[in-house]
């Protein structure tokens, strides 16, 4: 007599894999079925299902709405031309409050917006101090922004300035400021205007704070790009370090290299 082996229960990772496949092939287009339906289908517990949904949420594939359910997060990514951004003839439109970043997004046929910047004076972290050429712990000005495309957070753009550059200028204002050629080209007799920029790109793991700012759960596994652009004035002094955190599922950073 053959003994029938009990059916092996699916774990949270297995259930997440099935739901991920259904999302990718369009079987689930907008909203996951109710918990009770999925619990019955997978013959699992509500806790295991919660863990499976948590995996998908950490990947940025779904988002939960209290009392409404779990929804598929479908956001069309952008291809952002870094070689054009803040280079050459900038596309700033002062009259309409459109800076070069917003203009680039508009050229893609998308809708750009930016959360109100926050400004603080704080001690420079070691990596920022190194880029600005100052001692770690030196007081600098941090100007933090969340950039949105079609209303969704796509990038974090945090700029760091030496205090002598930012003090007593619009860089200290917690509001969008648009000037032709950028703020640095319009303050303190242009002595801090950027004449050279150096870009650095690396993979990154989101910090808890960055995840919250991007509308992702703490511990998110979304692949992330960290783009650092350091601007130098004509004297060769670093006047700005901008750190852009760009989720890899939403952003392709493009560079066009000419021979």
C-alpha cells in the first residue's frame, strides 16, 4: 500500500513568486484578490500571505491602501539624459518656474513636480566632505528635494554647499527657485558659477529615510542608483555636491559620448 505524501505548503517566497509572475504577465492588472481568496487558493495562513505581499511591497511592485486592499504599482520608467542635464544651453524657464530638470521631464512628455525643498545647516558626512574638499564635520548647507514624475516620487536630489556659497542667497529659501543658468550662476558676482562638473555613479542600498521619502517601505529591495555630481567654479573649488538617489526600476540614466 502506497502512503500518500502530504502536500507541501508554499512558503511566502513561493507565493510571492506566483503573484509576481501574474503581475508581470498581466493576469493581475490593478488589484490583488482579497486576502481570504488568496489564503484559500494557496492553502496558507493569513500571516504567510502577509509576508508574501510584504516581499512584493519591498520590491516596489505593490502598494497597500488602508481599508481598500493591495494595488499593483505600475509606473512607466524614464530615460534621463545626464549628458544634457545642466549642460550647455540650460532649459530654465524662469517665468513658468521650470528649471532644467523639469524641462527635461517635459521633453519626455511627462509631468514634473517637486516637493518643497528642506534646507538645513549640518555637519558634513565623511563622503560629502571629501567631495567638497572640506574636513569631515565642517558645517555645510544641505538642500533636499523629492522629484516627482506624473505625481510619483522618482528621484531624491540632495545638494550640499559650503556655507560661504549658500549663506545669504536663495539657496537658503525653502521654496522652488528658478534662475537662468541655475542659482549658482546668479549669486555673489558669479564667483561660484559652475564651470566644470564631475559625475560618479554606483549601486546603492536605500536607507530607511530615503525609502520613506520615495514612498517605499523600510527595507525595500528595489535596486537603486546613486549619482553624485560635483560642480567646480573657475578657481577649481568645489561649490556643490548633488546626490541623486534614483530607483533602478524607474530610472535609466543615459550618457551620450562623442568621439
